[in-house]
């Protein structure tokens, strides 16, 4: 494809890649720089794995507008994804691969049988990677006949997810990446409380 630019998400700094120019999220730059060190140590040729640090306007936009970049891969907000589509239109019509603004529901129908397994999957889908995942379950749609029983099982499974030092393997939940993300989560909790259906 020629030059591929990947503008990485903060919650999966190691999962994307090709022969690329990578702009990591500002909050996980050190992770990407460590991978670049390991790439050199592993013998990956110079110019195959390139890292550019910085914020969107200084690094992301120039990558999106550059005529020598043939593909841009972006994971993040829908608003920023729209910018990359504009950059493509204003430059060389490069291919743009977007993963933006996921809202992943679980739908539990009346014929569901194994509620323990369903509860385990629902909780894992919501909280895996500390819940900081664009494909995390953000909604659960449960048939009214199963609502009480499944809700109780989900609450029991939630008790298994202990919060603590994210570097200690005994904990499955830890700190949030930064204060703005923490505040965003608190806002969503308040929105959820206001929308709870009896």
C-alpha cells in the first residue's frame, strides 16, 4: 500500500500495525516507544516502524493530509474520524479505515437458558481492559421474563471484579487512564441513573 499511517487509540496501544508511521495517543506514548525499541532489537529494518509523538493538530492532521500517505487507520471518536475523511478528500483520496464511537449492546432473548454463562459474558464484555474499550458492552437489553434473575446474576459476577493496583494481577479493575476519562465515566453514570427504567 505504500506508506500507512496509524493513529492509535490509548486503550490498545500495541494491537495495531503494519509497515507504518504510528502516532500514539498522547497518554500512551511510552508504550509505543518501547515497542519501537523492541522492533530495533528484533532486527526490523529501519523505516518499517516509525513513531511520531504529538497531538492531533501537530501530528495527526499532517499525516492525514500528506500526499505520500496512502492509507490512514484511526480508532477514536466519531468527530475526529470525520476529520480524517476530510483530510483524505482534501489531499490524495487516501484510503481511510475508521473505528469510531462504538455502542455495543447485549441482547438477551426470552429463550436464553444458561444465565450464569450469559452473566459472565455480559460482565466480561463490559469490564475487560478495565472497561476502557471501544467495543465494551454499554447496554444490556434483557427480555422482561429474565430481567430479575439475570440482573441478580450480573450483580454477583460484578463482585468478582476487584479494584486495585492495575500492575497487580489479582485485580481486574484499576485506575482510569486520565482525569478527563474519569470525569466522562462519572457523567455517564449520572446519565444512566436518570434513565433507569423501573
